[in-house]
C-alpha cells in the first residue's frame, strides 16, 4: 500500500477504523508509540486525504461521527496509563475509565479524605503525630470486616451516620500519643469506637 504522498507505508505502523455497514473508514500512520501522525479518510477504494480532519456521515437513518476515544487504565503495578483509539459512533464518548482505573481513583480519594480529616482534627486539638496516608477500606478488608473491639461482624452496607457502620479505631488513642498509622488503626463499629472514647469521626 502507498499513501497519498507517494512514499511507502510501514504496515506495522498502519491502523484502520471502519464502519462495517457503510465501509466508511479512515487509515492513520503512527509512530513507534502508536501515536497517530497522519490521517486519510475514505472508503477502501479512492481514499481521499482531508488534512488530518474528518467529518460526520449519514447511515442507518442517523448521523455517525468519528472521534477519539480515550481510555484511562492502570497496569499490574498500579501505574496509570492512557489508551486512545479512533472509533465511530452516533455520539461521542471522549473519555472512559476502566473498572481498575475507577477503583484506583476512589481509593486515592478515600486516602486523601481520611488523611486530611485526621490531620485537620489533630491541628484543632493541638496534637502532633504522624498521619499516614492509608486507605480505610484496606484496613477493613485486612480485619475481615470484624469489629476489633466487640469481635462481631461489621456490615459493609451500613454508612455513616449509622451507629453500626465501619470506622477506624486507634489502638493507642491519638490523645494518648498514638499515631494515625497502619499499625495503630483497626476496624470497629462506630458505636464501639464511641464507647471506647477519643473517636475522631471521618466520613468515607
């Protein structure tokens, strides 16, 4: 195959998107990272270069659009990456998050919210201690959803301000010199935490 410029294509760097009902398609060349470098739009015969732009077309009683789909994901080491592809549809969905990426985002939000809440509360009380960035949900999973004070199950579905919802309890209370670290926190019912005393409420 040869592009409109007359130079040869490296086939391992050619990608194709096609609308199967009409044959509308575009081909694009990529660099070594699969980033598009040029674009040709058309049917399989008589390709027409459009200077890196492409427009909608009518098919099946509706208007179809070419657009770039952006998918955010994380790999097995929890490193974030973005995958892009040219696709065809009746409406644009410019960005998608995979379940793994969404779960990671939710985890980071929990970590930031919990650390920020405890740090702010400790400043209000004039306390100085380590505030480790940890995920409360990871602590709950570690403790098997068993309250470490009363030794009974904590129901996952219960949410604050339900008195039986999951909370973080400090084995050594912060006011007694304990720190907000993974080794010093455990799962407890909110009501058990209150009865124990020195509870710092954090809504997940």
